[in-house]
């Protein structure tokens, strides 16, 4: 923090305004995020789950099986979302 109290207060207030604005925008996504945008945002999310599962150093067979199931499920869902996006964007 700065020794100047006014700077510290300004930084804290600016941070608070930024945080509250971001929180409002995240909570109010229903008016800005529709079907296609939601799926386009979910594809990278699913891809991260796949990468994390593939790169994890898993030793336990039960956990390894779970990771493999996650990989299969996420790939299937990504393919489904891509088909739906294509269908919806072609309208």
C-alpha cells in the first residue's frame, strides 16, 4: 500500500467498483449469453478438462478409469456442441 491515504482509498474504491461491476456482469449473463455463445464458451472449458485428465500423473487404477471416462465424455459433448452450433448458426 502507498503511504498516501488518499491513493489507498482511491485504489480500494476503484477495485471495489471493478469487482462489483464484474460480479453484476457475470450474474446477468442471461441477457447477453445465448445458446451459441454458451456452447462456444463451454468448448474450451471441456478441452481444459480433457488436457488436465490426459496430462495428470495418475497412479490409482480407479482414478485413471475416471479420467479416461471424463476424456471420452468431454470429447463426445464437444462434438455434440459443435454440431448444434453449426445447426443454429446456419438458420
